[in-house]
């Protein structure tokens, strides 16, 4: 069997979508022949990896070559470049399949539900996802997006336009399987695009078994200071302003520090809020650090906080769980399926904002004060990953799906 992955982001040295794309390729290449479509910017890191490691994969590097496209892309941004890349990828594959037999095509990166591309048009079984992005900020939390209401509304309009197009409806109907990261995105697609299409929920993330084996004996010691970790881009939807409102309310005799790692457009406003709330002794704002260095940070931490107002799932969550950290988050989107209240603390979003802040405060305080509970929830999360969320298990499951899709297409095309 030869599998072609569409992985705009695919890099052994990066996190987020690049980590997802790379993990699919690395895990599946141990079983079958793999070809990979990815962006030209990933070439150097991938080729350096290949010099030191054996990997049964052929990489096809596709650039958004046009100078005009690059200029427009810089103005409109990352998403535009991705759309253009998809167009180039389709043209490339039409020529590729004339000389190389491809049995199944699987789009894995980026995990955004809006741009399905054109690879589904080829007479080859097509798998889409897992993808997400249909989630929105809960109404109860809208005070934190007041300055960005236009941007949020524009995003919603773009999302609707993306899925109501006849081309999109035809694509998800023709795909052999469509995997979606969270129920919010499933509901969105069914509401605006095709209510009858089968959409299967699957977490877009996973963890390598070697990482889990390496971390099997991790024990986070009881220290005088509890370190609470927050990691991600400093932008409004990541909920840092909400988190500061929570931290302000925490009352405990146990000393704790909130370590925020990240870069972004809100850095100055976050620094100001920390100062205004007189939280300088508790909240420490650090620069973002490379993905490859995050392991050291997890080891020094005791609890992970995901304060995001909306998030497909959150790569940082599964990484923290693999390091035996309990997690506190809002009870929504993909994270709720990972945590399930046995690996951390999920806060109900059906209440008003003040109650949500109070409940989040309660969850954080409980984990700050109770070392035994932290250990228990951390172990629960770690064991859950071993049982359900390794890339090896995902690969084994998908191998069956690939073969089913190939058999189905052969039967249909007799």
C-alpha cells in the first residue's frame, strides 16, 4: 500500500500542526510506503533528519512560487498562503500519479476544516482529517473579546462561506471518511453544509510511545512552591486576561507561581494587567521557547492551565499529560475528551462569567493545595494516553480504514 499525505505543516522540530503532520508520517512509514506533500520551508529540517535517521517516506516539497502570491500572502497572511499551496499541490499530484501508484490520499495538516483542497477530485480514496476550527467563544465569556468582536464576527462569516459552497459539500460527501476534532465543529458543518454527512470525532493529536516509555518513572516532587504552567501564543483567544482574573481570586497559604511562556501581540497589555492587578510576585511572563526545549519546562511544572476561550484541542495539553501534569480547562472543545475530569479539572461554561471564574479558581486552588490529587490526576492522564492516544494506535486504526477505502473503491470501479 502506498499512502500520500497532504501535510502543509510537517516538521520534526516544531510543535502544533507541524508536529501533527510529522507524527502521521513517522508512525505510518513504519508500516507502509509513504509519500508526503509539504511546504518547501520544511525541506531543510526534514532533510537533516533523514541524514541521521531512516524513514520510509518520499517528501515532495511544494512552494507558493509566484512572487505575486508571496506579496499578497504577506499582506493577507498564513491562511492565504495555505489556500494557494493547496492549488499547487493538486496540480503536482495530478502529474505524480501518472508515474507513481498512490492507493489512498489522507489530508492531515493543517487541521483546519475550512480548506479541503482539491485532492478529493482524483479517482483515489480520500480521507479528510481530523480537522477542527468550528468552535466559538462561549457567550458567557464574550467580555474577553469585546475589542475583537468584529474579528470574531468576520471569522464566523468566513467559516460559513467556506462550508456552504457547493464544492465543499461535494468534497465532504465524496471523501471516504471525514474526521473532526470536536463536537462544536461537527455541529457547525452539519448546520451550514450537510446535515446528512457522516462526521467521525477523532482527536487530531497523539503521543509517541517512546516518549511515554521515557516518562514512565516521572515523579513530580512535593516542593515549597507549586509551579503552574501556561504555554501558547499571547493572543486574545488564548484567555490570558481571563486567567489573570482567576489568579487574582486565589486564596491559599501554599506558595505558587504562574509561569506563562509565549510570544504575541498581547504581551504588552498582559504585562500591564499583571502590574495593575499587583500580581508581579505570582505571575511570571517568559519569552516563548522552542518546541524542543518544552520538555524541561514540563518537568519543572506541577499543573498545566489551558485558559483558551476557544481551541480545537491544544497540543500543549497532550504534551503535559505525557509528563504527568493535571490540567485545568474550560469544559469545551477537544480538551474535554482528553481530560474528562479524571485527569484534571473541567469548568462548566453554562454559568455566567463570574461563576466560571469562581469555579476555575476553585479548581486551581484545589490542585495547588493537594499534592496527592495532583499525582493521582497526572498518573490518570498519563495512563489514558498509553491506552488510547499513541500515534502507533492511530496508525493501526487508520491502516484498517485505508484498506477498507481501497477495497470499496475497487468494488465501485469494477
